[in-house]
């Protein structure tokens, strides 16, 4: 979750909101997509893993902004099959 306090991610989101007059969800999605593409194109495996982190954080924050509860699989008390 340290990604959320990184100015390299936050500043472009804030700028997109103020200059393009878009909502926070859209600005976050656009900015995170740019970083994910950049990290996935690198030859460094560590950076490719960071792309997955950014995707996850973006999904969680967007869900929070939209008021959507993202279920936690560890809290499921009945037998289920999870398809990913």
C-alpha cells in the first residue's frame, strides 16, 4: 500500500483531475494503466511484479471510491470453487 503515498503515482492523478476535469476513478485508472504498461515492458522481473501490485491497488482503491465491497477470499466460511 506504499504505492498510495508515492508522488510519482499521485501527482499525475491529481493533475489529470484538475486539468482534464475527470473523476478520481478515471484519473487513477488512466495513470495506473500507464505505469502498468511501462513496468510490464521492462526486462526486470521485480518491476514486472510491481505492475501487478499497481493493478491490485488500483482495483481496491477504485472499489472503495465507487463504494463496491471487494470480497476477501480468506473470509469465505463455506466450501466454494474460485475461478481466476
